[in-house]
C-alpha cells in the first residue's frame, strides 16, 4: 500500500514536470494569453515597416525567450513589480515583441550553483549567464549556440563598440574562432584603481599636507595616533589593504606581470615584495598597523572605522557605502574619508595593477529557437543606457521608467566606460551646479548624491559623494591615472590555465600565511626566500610555465 | 515515601549543580539575546559594534521590514508545510524500518543483510550531482517532494530508534502475538504508544533537520515562491556577498543591503523561533517514563 | 521446505514493512553511487560520467599537495576530541539534570541548553569572534581574575581547542536529549533496590545509571565515528584565519579552497570516497569491538 502511494506520487510528480517541459516550447504561432493586447499593440506600431531585420527590429510574431534571471533581494521594485515583471521585461515585449519568461530566479552564488547542475543535467534555459569555467565546460560539452553570425548581424554598433574597448575580454568568449559567450564586461578600469582613504576631519584638524611619500603617510599615522587615538593603518587578515599599498614599492601581489625580458612572473614572489614586507614588518613593530590584524576580517575593520579608530584606510572605491554612512551617523558631518593616490616609497612613479573585470558571459542554448532575440535584448539595454533619449523616448520617461538596476542582469553588456563617463558628467555638473546635461539614471543619481552631501550632509549620500565628487573622491583620483595610463596589466586575462584553476586559492594561501608570519615577526624577513621556494614546489613553477605558454610571446 | 531531609553533602551537591546549570544555560542563551538585541537596535549602533546584550537606540522597524516583505511569511508557510510533511514521512519510514530490524536474525530472515544495506548508505554517498540527476529524472524537481523523498529514511535516526525498541521488554510483544495480533497491529497498537519518548526524540532531530536545510531548496526549486524559510534567508545573506564581489555599478544597492543588517538579525530570530516553540512540547515526552509504566499497568 | 513456509508465514509482514525504506534508499542512495566513478575521472559535468578515465590521479594530486596530509591530522585531532568531549559533557549534563527534582525547572534548563543547536555557525561565529577577541568579554573576565589573556582564535596551539570546546558547547544539548530519554527508560525499581541496600547517589550512578546508559553511549560513539573526518566545516570556515592554518585547517576547508575558483567535482568526490573508506574501517572496527568486549551490538 505504501509502495503504491509512493509510485502514485512519483507518477503524479512526473506528469507535472512533463507538462512543464511541454510548456517550454516557444509558442510562435499564437500570442500567449497574458500579453495578447500588448503584442497586438506592438504589431500595430510596426505594421507599416516590414523593413530589414536589424539590431532593434521587433519580431513580427511574439517569440518567447526562457531566461535564467539573477535576482538581488536588496532591490526594491515599484509596487506590484518584481524581477519577472518590471518596465524592462515589459519593454522587451512592447518594443521588441519578445516575451521573456523566467526559467528560474536565484541570487548570485545560488545562480551559478544551479547552472552547475543544469550543465550536468544538460538542460539549459534559452539564455543564462555563466562564469568562465562554466563557459569552457559548456563548450566542451557542445551545449551552446554558435553566436558568431548572430553577433555579426544583430549586435548593435554600441555593443560592438564596447567590445572594441576590451577586445581581450571579448575574445575570451570564443573557442576555435567561434563566439559562444558574449562577455558582459565590467564598469571599466576606473573602478579598479584603489585609493588610500584618509579621515578628513583628522587631517584638517592637524593641518597636515597631502602625503607625497610613504614616509609622509607613516608620519601622518603617528600624528593620528598621538592626537586621535588611531589604532593603526587599517589591515585585516586577507592583507588586502596592505596589498593596495604594495605598488609604492613597485610590488604587484596577486597578478601576473611581464618582465622586461618578456617572461611572465607572479608579482607576489618578486624581490620587490620582499621590500614591501620589510617595511610592513617594521610597521607592525612600531604599531603603525593595528596589532590584531591577523585575526580580524573586513567587517571588523569597518567597525573600527565607525568607532573612530582608523584614520588611514587603503581600500576599494565603495568604502563610502560600507563604512562612510555609519561614520557620518556616529561621528558627525566631517568624519568622512578622502581619497588620495598611493604615495611612493622610493621616489619612483607608482603604477597601479589592472586586471580583467569581466566575470561572466551571456550564453545561448544550442536548442534556442530564436537566438537573435537574446542579442536584441542586449542591444535594447545598451541603447537605453547609452543613447537615452535618442530612441524616441523622453528623458523623463527613461529616468522614471527604466531603473537601470532593474534590468535583467542576464541580458545586459556593460559599457566599460560607463563609470568614467558618468564621473566626468556628474562631477562637472556638481561643480557648476548645473544639472541640465544629465541624461542617464546613473548620472542623475551621482549628481544628486554629491549635491545632497555637500548641501545637507546626508549620511546616505556620502557613499556617492566619496565615489563621484569632483575632488578627493575615488574617481577623481582614478581618472587621471587611467588617462595617463599609469597602470600595469595583469597578463592573465579572464581565462586561467588549468593548473591554476585546479588548486584554487591554496597557492595564494601559502603566501598569505607566510607574509603574515613575516609581518608579525614570527619569521625573519629572509623567510621570504624559503616561502618562494615552497610556493614554487607547491605548484607555482607549473603555474608560471603554463601562464607563459598561454599568454607569453605576444 | 520520599525522604524530606537532605544530607549536608547532598545540599552542597544541589547548590553546585544548580549554579553550574544556571551558568551553562546562560551561556547558551546569550547568543540569542545578542541576536535579539541587534534586531532591536538602530543601524549606527550596530555598525559601530556597540550592541552586545541590550538594544541601543531601540526600534522595531527591522521586524516591520521583515514581516512586511510578503516573502517572509510565504517562506514561513512553506517551511511549516515541508517540516510537517517531511517529519511525518520520516517517522513512518523510520518506524516501519526500525521495528523489523530490531528483531534477531533468527526471527527475521536476512536481517543482517538488510541492516548492512542501510548502514552502508550512512558511510558512502554518490555525491550531489548524481543525486540531483536522480531527483530530476524522477520528475521531482520544483516540487516539495524533492526536499522530502531523497531523505525520507534518515538512517542515523532509524538506528537510534531501533536501539530504543531493542531496549523494550520482549514480553509485551509476545503477549500481543499470543492474542493473535498481526505484526502491523502489534506495531500500531502496542509499539507506537511505547515508543512515544523515542519518537519525540528522533522526531525533534527530523524537525530541526528539515527546518534548517537550505541547500536542497537552492538546487531543486526553480520557483522562489516555493522556497522554505531557510533557503530564503540563506539567499538574503548571500545577496550581500554577491554585491561586494560585483561592486562595480551596484554601489547603491550595497548601501541598502547594509541597512538591513539589523533586519537580517530580526529575520534570523523569527526564523529560529518556531522550532524553539515546538521544542518544549516535544520535551514532555522525553521525561515521561512511559515504558515501564505500561509494563506494570 | 516446510520450515521455509512457516518462516514466510511468520515473517512476511515484516519484510513488507521494510520494503518502502529499501525502495527509497535504493532510488536515492544506491543509484547515485555510480557517481563515485568521477573520483577516477577528469570529470566535466557536460560530458557526464563518461569523462576521461584517469585512474588514481585525483588521489595522487591530493596527496601531492604539500598541506593535505597536515589537514588529515588536524581533522582527526579536532574530531576525536569533539566526539569524546561531546559525549562526556552530554552524559554529565543528563545526569545533573536528572537530579533536579523540580519538573518545571528541569524543563527550562533542558530547553535552554538546546538553544545553540538552532543557530547556525555563521551567526555564532560572529558572536564568538567578539566574545573571544583580545579585548572581548572572556579575556576581560580572565584579566579580572588576574589571569593572562588568551589568544583564542589566533594562537595555533589554542585554536583547535577553541573549536573543540565551542563545538561541544553548541552540540551537547542534542546528546543530553538522547541520554535523558535513555535515562527515563531505566527501571525505578533498580534504584529503589539500591536505596534499600544503602547505596548512596554516587553508588547508584556508578553501578546502575552508567551501566544502563552504556549501550546508548556506545551507540552514539559508533554512529559519530561514521563522520570522524568531518571536523566541522561550517564552524572552522567561519572562524579560522591564515595564521592558524597549521593546526586549524581541516580536510573540508582545504578542499573548499582548492575548488573555490571552479567546482572541483572529481577531487571533491575523491576526498569523499577517501573519508568514507576510513570511516567504514573505524565503524566496522568499533562495532566488532563493542560486540566482543561488551557483547553489545548496535546494528
């Protein structure tokens, strides 16, 4: 009896899922029940133009695109809207006659977990976004649509323009000359320059000069400790903040750099790193960095900053949001941080590390009926973001209607110059107090944050202020560096050799552990040489060979 | 019958005993108090790490936020259904399996082979992907059964239960058998009542297991509306990390996320509360020495 | 033949009872076992289970990693002490709770010690890092008593014990529940008899309670041996730092870091298989031992 019940359940469940599978077929013939009126409207508006099929030409008959949507619980949609139903989803339908239906929705990590299982099951949705290793697995398993022709024919000039800015990233989506993954790109190199953040009220209070050298920075920290009770330059167990300072000594931890002889080497094990470590060990002894750094993580650092224990904090450009808001709330209007370039330790010019910030690709299933629909959706986003009003929509309509954050992340390629352009426009507008030239949501938000913080000292706006402001903001520091090309590129771009991917972070772990021991004085400075040998035998040598084979002799 | 007078050493023992228990219990409660305090505090104080065991800048806005988002209540409902259904099925499977296995091998042909068959799966598993493929091929994906059927028989708890049954006096069963009861009747009428404390114990483990399991929800469910509470909250916690990693254009969202750090504490508290409320009721059964009472009666 | 028939008549209902369990275990535990082949393959999910065969290469890769052997030792060390400590503390508290006459109080205590079980390590880790920090509550208390502060999470020699003790603290409520349930099934007449013979509380505990609990203790011990190489990923992952890798890095945290850049199915499965084999040896050995020495069979 029990058995019967179970088999009954199994059959029932199977029937349900079969029905669901049947529903997957895009019903090209008739418009689906829900959006009938809309699709009629779409047809009407294009009735007279059966012209050539281009990047943004609507489909004559509604096509369905099953998309795995990435969701973000932090987003707030308009009442009644959500990730599966919002102006963008309706926009795809109204303007392109594409019905985007969710295969599933999941958060970042969960999303890629689900993709992993989907690969094993060989059941992909029409469109999804994947990470590099997943792209390679999918190509090997022959699950993907060859997008080469579709891309040539349908990608808009804007999208092609983005790819031209970062050809390495674009090419990393190809295999044997065929395009399988469309790189989603990042927000550009400007976001990768990490400044040194310094407490404004403390620096002003002591009337200190901008730091020109690492010695200046140390002197400043000492002054902060004497006057304000700073517990040291902010450092945590990951050593991230110290690594941001490393270029001061010409050291480039964590990236693969090209030596003058053409050899590609790992920055963390070069002699310059030893110089940096020597200085940091000295700092630790003198109490220049916080003594408990080996035990704490980034959250604790932010807590320290909010508790007024930190005056110098080398960090990413979004520090204003992770710590700034709460600093203002707790410590007052002037207790925010200003950005400065990394000062040099030896008088030489400081170059900044620059890596690939393309983390994902849009891929289309081999079984997809209308692969060009995916391309059109991508064009649609790029067009609205870039052209704004040029598409026959009013500025107000775009600003109020299409919140960029709400666009399906799976169906968008980012403009690698987006943040840079936004900074240029918004900071200029803020400096001149003239908002008439703002044309995108992002620019408007950036402008509003700067002005709001200057005028009202709003704690929530300080994040935007510290990023976009015309002076001493993250981007005001980064922009000249990018323009001057004062950067060192990571030679490994997107695709890592197997030997590195296979051992995960364990190679770097050996170094982090060893560096920590050197800094805390548990091991002498010369332990660095032992450490390098250890790193080499643990797989570092193989990794170096493979990297040179893959990326060398360019 | 009870001795009212206590010896001096007994008194000292009791005092020490109570003191120790109170101290240990306090240590067990403090984390929860902390969570509660954070959930009731204002954001700046939490960000500064000032909140320990008492709310600072008291506010209930986190709870308003957590409960207003309809997702929470829906997920809570899903969890209740899943936990109830899952635990019931666990209990049925465990009893049906544990009872025959509690027999000696001369009373049940192949008993040791059966046992080895089950115990083997405690030690060896095929891993996530093959299990996923089986669930997918069985058509269970995106249904509540994907979270229930694969673990319908928790072998670990079944072994505990079987040992409980073995500890029961054999005479009871014999008596019933002489009365001509079938094994099913025997199990239902005689054994189940005797097993109440044991069933409450393993039942509790099943409840906590179902309530806290989030991963099967992530891999088997496509529709977020079906997420149980643990999966839903896990995804909330993760969204923060994901923002940090993509930090590029998502700065503003990051801000709103940190804002809900206290809201998350509220959700975690609300999430753990239902199981904690069930617990005292189950406990009643642990302490009633039913077994021998019924022998005498 | 006649015998067989008789047996069948007597036993068929019990075989029937076993059927649902056997089926469900077969479908969801035995069928997926074919997935173990990927431990011997260079598995690519897209290609499925017929990925290239590489024999023992995944195992060789693991053991060639300089720090892998260290993690095995750490896992064993931490897991064994967690197990032994967990059982002794649970038994102790079951006994202590049993001495409480007031039923309501008893139930309150019992509820409270189970509370940490409801919280995940992610949350507990956040709280513990605060409590155990150099200037945290615990060290402040130690200093108030004139003791030296302890570097609970940063000292390689202390870290494993911080893990062991905090894990026992989190989990002992679970064991206590089991042992209390076992205590309730002890015949009160036994105590009555002991009391008449003039046996004190200690003697009763020594000669009645503990022997009666022994089967349950052995049961719990052997069952936990099945996961002896799982030293607690969630806990350690959330509390460790590179400074304590030497003593605190366990198999699971290590493999996690190995696979962090891309899902390492083959290596992960190889590790799982390795752990399973070790566990099986331990469980079988302890089962035989319990059978031989105490004449007690748990399975």
